[in-house]
């Protein structure tokens, strides 16, 4: 009898193993188009790196067009297989449009309180186009069309986006800053708000950080040298220079006021107007040595020169930022000898004299804001919570405002000295905006308005946890899910990460992520090293030669979620954009078995050639990653560069790469080369797909329709791969 049972057991085992092997062999293999390979090599010290897809760096190469057409057919085939996409699209579009409209209305109401003479609104003529702009005198008459984006198209397919308006109330003028196809290059046009007419003035070669400051009917602005024709999306911006433009004249006649002393494009100067002065943060040369300086100039182009009031070391670990000015006292946020941050004052009449206004606390200083005539409001972060401390100008604490864990405060501050009230906003991963009003007299706080959502936000919650990374370091993480979530190891889960430049991913609302949560998915956001969640030291520990720490932290987040029974590898996906795309790419090449799906948005994936293009060689990126010209940096970069760590025959997760064809911050060549390598070397039973948005830059799709289409494709991929049912 026992013998028979044993035989039956063995028979069942053999049958199970047989069919298991059949299932493995029956897995669908995808046929990917083979990209042509070139004989390209780069030599770094004693190492030769082959780079067969280097030809993809040339956007004019005809082979690239053919290959992209083939990839487009694969993407379309995948899209056609999305049998229930209409249901998900309706939900995404409904929530996206509903919340966006309510937010837009809320911001218009907020603008009214700012007491600008004019008010503006976006006009959507077609969801497949970016919006036009209409305007009116505040509260008077009907809105009139001011800007029609189609009038600024350089060709039929040109995506023109209005990014910013700089209004001159006194003269009745406005500068409209535009971008074409999402490029980081900017252009400025000018309009007369009294007549609604467009002026002939046109300023070119501005960048993302460029400012426009009105002075009567004229403007200060900074621009860069004209990029080489045909290489606008690849060449870096050099030759930053401050100019003065008189309306009614050609840009070629503009007066140069200040030239950046760094002509390589590695660094930049920054400036902004406060009161009647223009404040600068720039480089200062003394005896062939570069230092940094905080300076100001009077608002007079005829006698314009920079007066340095603080000279400090050119040390990337030291940050001094001018936040506001009270008379002759300048408010400065700094981490100098204060890792958590503090507030200093400087007197414009006394050079290099700093004094402490608000000391360093045992919590991390995240922001410093003027609050009316005589108060300062600081935002601090401690663990998963924010708090606000309001001070007088002597640094005495007047008020403490605690913000609930898992929520973020924004829009704090009041520039108007005569204001009696101001507002701030609280948001979370599952609710967009809760507005509160502060009485600037007694500092009392009360709710003022809220943006409603078509679901009960109380059904969701954010948990703040800590887990141990590979080296034992404790890493904080937000986990957002439905209340009462069962820890059964089966919950579809997305981990979103960034981990670079000291940037912290904080609670903020996203329509598609909210839908993921409402359908029962889990969203995890670890504040890994390289980010700024725990201060400057935390950022440094994930920077340059320490970049692997950030990757280890991200991997350990996945292991924690599996160990704690939130999910399992078959239902675990990861996502990140830009630096976060690098993070995801490095993670899947190091631990491919840990994840079932990965989405990389505009990722930096070839870290050996990253610095050769656009912003790759600016000081911010060199500080973050190092340079291949340094032997230690090279060895470190090649150890985690996603492109250079794809192995033959490895079963990688199902991967979706999203990029824009006009991205000039992280050019799409990164996604192209990585995809070609995955399709060549990776196990063909995994999906490796490209979603290329035409006429889009680093920020992704530009108009409502293309944005919804991109979100739909992205989240259908996650819903499908991680087996989350939607209804």
C-alpha cells in the first residue's frame, strides 16, 4: 500500500515536471527587428568598449528611421492586443480632465487674489492640440483670444507649448515663453494687453532656466549661443550671457550686460529680481581661482554692474541661496556648517558679513519663505512628515503647524507686505489639493477650499516604513494602498524611484497612480540615497562613486515588499524617469529575476557617453556621476551603466521604454541603444517595447490627447503584466 502511494506520488511528480517543462518551452518568443551593427569602439584607459549601436546617436541616419518604423509596428501590435483599453482610457481621461479642470479653476481664483491687473485662462480648442491663451482685465468683460498656438508653428507637426507668462501690469504688456516639441530651448514673444496685438519682438536661444525681468517697456533676459544647425537636440548650451532688450528693436541690437566667465557650458549663473534690485549667484575669479559669489545690481542698464556682497568657496557641498530681502538685509538659506540647513542674513552694505537669523534644528530644512511684511515661514521635514515654523525677523518662533504624515505642503509664502491673509496647500498621493488660509496677524489657520475627487479618499492610506538596505542602512519608504490591504504576497505593486541630485520624491497627486490605487494596486516610493530625504549627507552617499548605494537601496525596497508579503516577483513592477530611468535600468540588469515589469521614462542608459550630449557635461551632472576621463569614475560608471550590463540570454523583466523624439535633456538615443541591446541579447520570451512620442521633449507628451494616450499605454502595460484587474 505504501509502495503504491509512493509510486503514485512519483508518477504525479513526473507528470507535473513534464508539463512544467512543456509550459516553459511553450512560452511565446517575440520576434524583434535586428538593428544594424556598426564597428564602433571607444577606448577608456586600458579598456576597449564596443558600441555597435553608436550610429543611433545620429538622428539623421536613415537606418534609424527604418528601425523606428519597425519598433512602431511592434508598439501598435501591442496596443491592438489591449482588449479592454477603452475602459481604462475612459477612467484615466475622466479623472485627468476632471481634476485638471478643477485645479485650473482653483489656480485662476488664486491668481485673482494676487491682484494682477489681468487674468488669463487656457482655451482647449482640441484635445489633440496644446491650449491657446485668452485674457481680460481682471473681472471685466469677456475673455479675448491673445495667443493662438497654431500661429507659431514652424511646420504642420510642430507642437508649440506656452510655458510661462511674465506680465507687466504697469505697461500693459506680457512676455510669452514658448517651446517647440518639448525642447529645452525657449523663445519669447511679446503682446500688448491694451490692444491684444502681438508685437514684432522675438527673443531666441533662451533655455529652461532663463529669466525675463521687466524694466518699464524693456526686459533683462539671458540667452546662449546659437546651436549648430541640425544638432540642436544634441549639442550642449554654451555662452550664457545677460542682455537688455528694448521693445521695438531687433534682438541683434540688444546690449550685453554680463558674460558668464565659464565659456564651456559646464556651469550657469542664476538671477532674480527682488525689490528694486537684481540678485545673482555666479562664479567669481580671483588670481586664477574660481570662487562663488552672491551679488546684486541696481535696476539700471546704463550703469549696470554686479556688486558682490558674499564671496564663498567653490565647493559643491556648500549651498547658499538668496530667498528674499527685507530692506538691506538679505535672507539666505544655507547648509554651510549646518547639514540640516539654517537661515543666515547678509547686509548689502557690508561685504562678506553673515549673521545667523534662524539656527539649525534637528529636522531637515526644506524651504524658506517670506510671509508678509515681517515674518519668515520655514518648511521642515522629519521622517515622513512636514512641519511649518513661523518666525519673526529676529528668529523667534511664533507658530508651529504640523502636517499629517504622508502629506506635503506647498504654495506657502506671501510677497505682498500689505497682505492680511495668505494660503497654502496640502496634497497627498491620493488627493490633489486641500487649501488652508493663514491670518498674517494672529497666525490662525483654517480650511479655505478643497478640490473634490470622484471617489472617497478616506479609503486609501499612506504608510511610512523603514527597511534595511544591503549595507544595513535604514531607508525610509512611503507605501500607499487601500486601507485593510491583505498582506498575502499577491498584491500588484509598483515601486517608483528617483535617487539623484538630492531630489526627494514627496507626496503629490497623480491621476494614473490614483487609479492604480483605487483598483487595489500598491504604490511604494522609497527615499533612497542620492535623494535629499535625509539631508545632504544622504544625497552624497548615493552620488558619484557611491551610486551603487542608490541601486542597492532600490533593490532592497523590492526585497522588503516581498518579505513583508505585500507582493511577489511576478506581481512587482518598477518605474522611474530621467535619473530614475537610470535607476530602473541598472536595477533590472543587476537583479532581473526580482521583477516582472519595468517602465523607463526618458532614462539615462549609456553612462559612458552621457556627458557627450546636451546637459551631460554640466557641473551638476559631473558632480552626480563623475566623468569617464577619470579612471575611478570610469570603472564605477561601467559597473552600473545599464547599456553595458545587458547579458546574453538573460530573462529580463518585460520592459517598456518611453521617450520623446525631441528630448534634448536626455536624448532618445539612450532608449534606442538600450532597446536594441535588450532585443539582441535578452531572452526573447520577454517583451521589450518602445513608446516614442513624436514632438515631445523630456517632460513627455504635450497635449491632452497624447498625454492620455501615453498614460493609457503605460498603465495598461502595468495592469496587464502585474495582473491587476480593472473594472
